[in-house]
């Protein structure tokens, strides 16, 4: 079970903090690119059903 002190200890570690930040930024970027690709396909095809598979996660 994770306690508050465990989280604080992990966040104090500089390497762990950087890794956690990088994972969060990467996840945000991935989500933004998936959304942008779906909008782009819909814009190119002018068709919602065609754009739907581009936003489905594999």
C-alpha cells in the first residue's frame, strides 16, 4: 500500500522525478497526436466513419 511518505520520498529523488515528468509529458503528447491524426483524417476524408479507426488504440 502506497503511503504519503513513499510518494514524497520518490518525488525527492531527482532521477525518479525526471522520469515521472517525462512519462507524463510523453503521455500528453501521445494523446494530442492521436487526436490530431483523427481530426486530420476527418478533414481529408470529410467522413466521420473513415476517421474513427485512426483514433482507435491498437
